[in-house]
């Protein structure tokens, strides 16, 4: 099974600075993506973190389950 992202997820990943390619991902690739997303969420103000976390929650769950 290959990890796939829909168009909205791809936009969110790009916004968080995660480069997505059509390839098989190593555990290191996925860990880097996870950390990048978490850092992106944490740089926002406390008022925005909840909203942004919800936006990325599905992507993070997908990455964690794929690992």
C-alpha cells in the first residue's frame, strides 16, 4: 500500500513546507514530514493552534498509521 494524499492535503503539506513526491516513502521521510508539520503548527499563535491542528490532524494520522 502506498501513501497517497488528496489535493487539499497536498496544499496543506506544501503550506507547511513538506515536499511531496510520487515515490515510496522511507520511515525517515515520514518522520521528517511529521516533524515539519508539528513545527509549522507550533509557530502559530495560541489562538490559531487549535484550528491549524484540526486541519493537519488527518494528515498526521495518515502518516503515523503508514509508519
